[in-house]
């Protein structure tokens, strides 16, 4: 009962504050449309933005679904977030041939509350046939209404219970035909917290209701990014999360209303801390694989063989930078086949050749890559690669890039 009244007050204050949180905002970041290094194998730089050199305000963050139709106009937008208490909604302008910021989303009660959207996603959270934007700050959902983005729901359970929430995704975790909002994270630091590594919310028509969670019975881990897909080819989705020395596949048991975990045997060294998780078909056989990236410049790919998950690929770039969620799968060169894009400082494009993943191209990015996302953000029917960094070296600026094949 103690938290019902504060939540009601918070919702009222947010409804008042949403008037000014989504207006387009002028900013002094430096946009570039030229490239100082050559790209490889036909990839060109379509757009670039330098945000500055402050790690407190300028670092860029990932979201597993930051390209999609956020305002339901039939055209995709690109979401960009970072340590600046903002989600920037970018749209391609065909006339000027550049991406323009048309809206900016702020956390609830901004500027009285400043926090970062470690993760954001575009998808149909409310299952009404139109998309919303979800953000990890206070588990907030925005909907484009009357030419602006308005907060339609939030659930601060994770933050009110000493938990952290670095990422979120929208999808059907229990294969019932309806989407849920899936959040990864866990207890912050060594604080006592009931928050699990995975928390699932469902829109019940009125608000976001917490309906499921995974809390590892062996320890209190922390999951930076979760994946969702049918990784065992049983026509049902699974949630995949990784932390410490574990990779866990979670199958939802609808009758018992609980997750059934299956642990994947990771190749050594197990001391490499996992950050990124993606569940998509990267070898083009129609079945999702599990892709895992690490604090070190390393990627592992796991595949279901009908009985177990085996290691299909495991590679380390000795001279690379940590892969902070900077991994995705999609058709990047319009050949009808998916590629793997992984940011290890430079961004490598890999493709399955029937026996292993071979390098097709190397894109000139730098720093710790927290953003690598594939999608059609200029609405020409072909995918682009969005990339950004969360840590840089001396003399560098935090940067966001969009690469396009044939540009």
C-alpha cells in the first residue's frame, strides 16, 4: 500500500510534464557526411555525428530494436540514446539526404530527474496494432499521439527495489501471439534486492503489469542484454541471457508459470564477461542462433543441433576493443543473406560460408562499441548499419555512424 500512493503521484506529475518532453531540440553536436578513412568492400558512410568528448554526457548506448516505425507513419525511424538523458528520434530526409532529429524523449519528471536510457526499443507493447517506444528509465512506454510522444505507461518496480536495468526488448516471450516488454538487469552492486536478471511486463489495457521474472537461484547475477528468439527450433520463443560464466536459455512453462532454464557450456576462458546477446539466424538456415559478445574483443555463436547447444564459432580479435553489446545480424549488403556485424573497435562484417564465418568487410569505427544495429532506417528497402561507441581514447569524440552498402 505504501507504494501505491507514490506511484499515483508520479503518474500525475508525468502526465503534466509530458507537454514539453518530446519537442524537437536544437543542439550543437557536429554532423559530418564525409569519411576520413576508406570503408571496405562497397560500404560507405551515409551519416555521422560527433557528440563530444565527455564520458558523463556524450557516450552512446545500445538498444536491441532502435530502428523501426516509432510514429506509425509507415516509415522507419532511428533511435539514438546515450548519457545525456535523451532518446533522439532521427528520421531520414530524402531531400537533404541526411538524418534529422524530429523529436527528443526525456525521462519521467525531467529535468528534476536525470537518468540515462541504457536501452530502448520500438514495437507493439500494447498489442493494438501500432508501435510504441519503450525505454529502460523507470520502465517507461511512449506513444506517438497528436504529433508528439506521450508517456502512456510506466512501472518503476525495478528502480524502487534497488535494481538496475541496462536494456529492454519487445517481443512475444511466451508465444501466445501477444508482445511483452522484457527487461534485463538485476540487483545493483551488492545491495539486497528482489529484482531478478529478467523481468517481464505486460500491458493489461491500463498499465504495465509485472507478470514473470527469472531470478537465478544460485546467485544474484547481472544481465546487460537479453536476446529473444526460437533458438531450439521448437516453434516457441526463448529468452537468452548471459552473466558471469553462464549462458542460460529460458523456456516459459505456461502451466507452472515459471521459466525452465537450460545452461549452455561456454568455451574457455569463462572469465570473459558477456555483454551482448542476439538471437537471430546468422547462418541462413532458417533457425535462430545465439550470438554472444564479451567485455574482451570476442564473439561466440551457439547452435541447436537437435539435442544440445554447440559452439558453432568462437573468435577473439587480439588487437580489438571490448564489445559492449555491439553485435547484430541482418542483410547488410542486399545479397539476400544475413551477415554478422560486430564492433571490436573497428566493425567487422562476417558471413557464413558453409563451414565458418569469414570476414567480408571492416568498417572504420573506433572505441568500445555499444551500438551495432542493422535495419532499414532510410526506408529504401535496404538495410543500413548504425554504430556508436560508449568509451573512447584521448583526442577522440563519442560518435554515431550509419554505414550503407553501395553508398
